[in-house]
């Protein structure tokens, strides 16, 4: 059999050539700059689309969270408005409508001479009402009369947390001296601070509340009762006259005078520094020489305030219960003070005049 090797070689070479041509063209096309640019653009476009999708999903998630937070905030504000707009016990009883010489906005008012007990002004002073955080003055008195060291360390625990809309700077695990906790209770009206003072009292909270009531009985506060150290419990009640006795007794203790009248201070709480500020707008006013003070608020009690101050050559204790707001509460205090000062001037003028010379 005769083979034409020349034809076979030529045929195979041509086939191999034909088989390799498409591959060469493809490699050449793939290696061309235009092809590389096109591929890069496609990859970039895919990455951009992916980034946009992620960003859109993130935005949608953030928007949902924001809507939920906004809805929750609105509900919380609505609850606060309902609580604040709800009438107090004194208002429900019609005490705010009681006419008085000074036309005060508060339901209850009293001004007495601290040294003589002379009544200088009175409005519904013997009616028992909730007293909110003014309770903390009795809490402070029990602590001041105990033998407990003000430098002893107290660790804030979860047990000190109470249900309240008022914020607290005290956190679980913070370690503070008893004196620092007392300042937080009196200056900033901190409910956790008052609860911690009761919890760390010998015998615990139950023994502490019992001591509060025994102290009230000793002071002749016969129309008063205490159920908790913070004032959040509306079973805590008293009268303006009884509270004047409490203020007079509390004023004897330097630790209470100092802790209740500081406008601002810093206290150590472990590795933290807490900034405490007063809740009383009269503190820091140069016209007022305040020796002791305490404010309070709950829906049932309204706005309350007790103050010991020196003016008109007297040491005067003043009490206000169920003021409609903080501004009216401060205004009523100023009004009572001006009244006492004017009465003092009138008394001085009449003391220098003989009766027959008036006619």
C-alpha cells in the first residue's frame, strides 16, 4: 500500500494550524486592553451594586430602628404628660382653692419662727398629705442620729433600684462613702441613694423605716407616717406643722445642713466622679441664707418644698405642699418671705408708738 506522506503531513499541519488559530485569536482578544477594561468595568459595577444593596439594607434597618425608638419615645412622653397632668390628692380635695391672705398657688403653706414656734403664716397647715421626697429629710435625720460612720464604704446594688421616672447617677457596683450617698439623697434627691442608706442600716430597710416612725413620734409629729425612705410610696404622709418640727430638728446636724445646701459638688464612686447638683432654685441666691432645704415631687403630692432661712432678724422655717409647678413653688416662698419681712417692719413701727399717740 503506497502512502502519500507528503499529503498526509500537509493535511495534519493544516489541521493543526486550523485548530490553533481560534485559540490564538481568543488569547489575543483576552489579552487586549479593551477586553481587560470591559472586564474591570463589569467587576466594578457588580461591586457597586452589591455596596448599594448593603447600604440600602442598612438604611432600611436604621430607619426601622429610628421609627421604633420614636414611637417608644412618644409613648413614654405621653405617659409622662398623663402623670404630670393628673391632679394631686390636695387638688382633688379642693385645697388649692382655699382663699388665703397672700393668694398663694400652693394648697398648703406654713411659716413659723424656728426659735419661738410663733406662727407667722398658715394655710391648711394641719391637713395630712403625701410629702414625696421631703421624706428624705427624715431619712437623713435617722442616719445623722445613728452611730454609723460617714466614711464607711457603701456598695450600690441592684436591690437599691426603685421604679421611678426620676433618673439616678448611681449604678450597680459603685462604691461610695455613706456621706457621699447622703449628699446624693439630699442634693439631687436620688431615690437609689435613699434606698441604699436604708438597706445598709443595722437591721436593714425594715428596721430603718421603723426608726423613721419612732423618730417622728419622738418629735411630736403625731400626724405623720413613713413607709419607705425615698418618698415614692404615697403612704408617706405628714402635715406642714409636723414638717416644720422635722426641719427644726434636722437643722441641728451639720452633716444635713451641709449636704442639703450645696449648689454643686463632685463625689467619688469607685473609679467614677459623680457631679451632683441641687434641685432647689433658691440655693445660690444671695438674697437667701438657707440653712436647710428639701424639695419633692410625685403626682399624688404635687411640688413640695421645706426651707430654713434667716431674715427679718429671725430664723424662719417655711413649708409648701402641692404647688402646681416649680416656678410657682419658688414664687410662693418669695411671697411668704416678703410677708414676714413686712410684718416685722410693721411690728417694729408699732413697738415704738404709744397707744394714745395713735389717736
